[in-house]
C-alpha cells in the first residue's frame, strides 16, 4: 500500500491548536476547530460580518477542484489561516484559507481487500496541537503533521476485508482522539474507539452491541448480537459541563429483516452517553427499538439549553431519521418532549418515556408495505443547526414515503447482510423543506419549501442567517422568518455541510458542490 505525499516548501502559517483552544472555541469565532465548529454540535457561528443586510453581495472568492470521481462530503476545519479538508476516496489536503493555494496533500492508496457500502466518502478531520487526525475509508486512523502532511502514526481500527470502513470525522477530547466506524451493511459489530493522541495506542473501545452477560445483551436473540451492526459513522459531540461524550449509533443488522434478532437490539438506533476517559456507558436513549426500517440515528446531536416547565434544562436534541423530533435531558438521558417533524405513518406517537408506539402492519413484507418516512428518513446524516440568537432548531426535512420490502438474510463475512430493501412510491413527488422548530418541543415556527429534498447540511450565524443547499443551489435564509435572501447555482450536486471562518479580518463561507470546494466572501 503506497503513501503519496506532496509538499510545498513553506507554509504561510505554523498551525498549533492545543486542547484549550478547542475547549474555548467561542473565544476565536474566526476559526472552525472541530467538525461542528465547537463541541456543542450546533453549527452556529458568532461571526456577523456577513448578515441579512449584505448577504446578497456574496461572490465566489476562490475554488478548489478535486480530481476524483466521488462527490466531496467533507466539512473542513480552519485554524491559523489554514483549511484542512478531506477528498474521496482517501485524500487529506491543507489549503491557504485566504487564497485556496494547496500547501500539502496526503493520499493513501486503498488495497484490493476494501469493501464499501455507500460510496467511498469521507466527512472530515480533527486537529490537536500540530497534528491532524483522519479516519481512512479502509478503517485506518492516521495522524499527520499539520504543517507538512508527514505521517506521525497509522493504526488499523478494524479489518476492511469484512466490511469495516471509516467515513466520519474524528473528535478530539482532552488527550484522546475519538473515532467511530462504518460498515453496518456487512453485519459487523459497531464500536466507538479512543486513541492516545500522541502515540496512537488505543485507550478504550465501546462496543455498541453488548456481549453475552453484559447489560443489554438480553435485547438480542440468540447469537444475533455478533452480526448486529449499530455502527457509528458520523461524528458525535462532547459536553464539557458534564464531561460526557454523546454519539449516535446506526441501525441493527440485517436492516429490514428482524426475525433473527428479536428484541429491542440495544444500543442500535440510539444515542449513547460515554465517559470520555474510560468509554464507560453513562446512559442511553433508543430512538427506534428493534429498527426494521434502516433509520440510523448517527446524525450529530445538538447540545442546547431550554426552559421546560419554567426551569432551565440542559438538553440534547435531534430531528431523527425516523421522522420524530426529540428533546432529551443530557444529564439524565430522560425524555423531555417529542413530536413528528415530517409525515410519518409507522407510529401512533411517543409514550411518556419517548418510546415510539408502533402501529400494526408497519413492518416490511415480501410484497412491500408503504410507510412514511422513506429509507432516507425525515432527515439523514447531514447536519442540522441551532441558533442561540433565535432559540430555534433548523433541519432539512424530507417528505417522502416508500415501500419497505422484507427479504432473506444469510450472513457471510464480507458480503451485504441487508435482508430486504425499499421501492420508491411512484405515485408521489418527494419534496423537502428547511424547517425551524422550537428547540424544546419541536413545534414548527416556519418552513422554506424546497422543490426536491435536500441531502446537505445547514449552518446558522450571528448575522441572522441560515445557510443551506438544495440540489445544486446554495442559499441563505433569514433565520427569524425563513425568507430567501441569496442563492448561488453551483452547477454540481451539494451533499456537504457549510462552514464559515475569518482570515485577515474578512469572513468567508465555504461549501463543497460535487467535486469543487466553493468559498464565498462579500465584495
């Protein structure tokens, strides 16, 4: 396996991001230091140089082309004037954040033993000190010198031959690099890992499916836990106030045939709260018990405070793929409130504990059963956002149903283990909307309708803006009212999350469209 490295002679800046900078990310709003800017997952920027009054003047400042076939899904990070971005299938690049000039490029060749489910994609990197951390598509975790791109260490997280892969951006917490794993469609056993940031030695592993004799093992019939998936392929968040890591988990396997895995199947389609020092489970909340619809709950959750019954509560909130919005107490893990945010026909509602009450005749059949939402969900892996300025949670909602089909499921290592699939509902035209929800209750305050569903993330700013995408369009909305203020036709499909940052006193907004990273500034 060859490693190719291209270096330029001199960097414009020497990058160094100690943990204290990440912990206090709001003190430097011009940077974007983690996958979601800071630990909260809010994707809210305090920058306001670009605002409702001048956003219409946004113009392209620079572009960077990826000479690869796969679409870029990465969310860049920006520190000390340098942008770090991943490009599929296995590339990390450092760019001058002001001009787009390439500073260095790292490329890892993929071996012939790689198995992949859903495209050879990657969603970003993490940084600590002068080291950049990258989870490769073939399930390696790699540490790179942030100033040269040279490899500092490279560890194997899991065996790619049986279906394991890396697609999510790692998250640095204290002196550890936290990383999830993909590959649930191959019947692997999911986990979250922590590695020593300096040496690459694994500090702990939390399996998202309990072993025999462990709490939760009784929710898996027979030996089904061994092939139960529940992978963790999108980045989680960290709550410094409670010293808790919060991470979403994927669907159980096989996806659409649950006959061989009777039970709730913990901790699949859940949110798990872990001690970041030890990996020990503090609490969990399962959004979809015994999921037979492939409604992963891997989306990045959001930490927000809200008033419940006259009292301020620390919440973790999420518009889930299963069609329901959830507000959970992030200290105890107890359900606070929830309601549908899209059309859903599989549950009569949520009970007092937040458990969905599944309706009869709503599980996949050989002939196919029509349900809402579709396999893509009411929303998916792409980011939602919360603005402390408005107190609203914003989500790209998808209005679409599908026929869920049950099929045979025989496990064979390294092969797909799905047990069915879905068929589109040709009688309808799917559509989408950016919806603004009350952060505590999920009540909709406004929506901006999209002619087709979006598969890209959102971002809010102190300039009173929501940035989002739809198809090939990148746009900005008024965060208070939902009015369209600006739109740019990128010419390529957008399936990434936007970011914003400031260099030399000027604010920029960045988004990837197909193979091109576009960076905008006000003229």
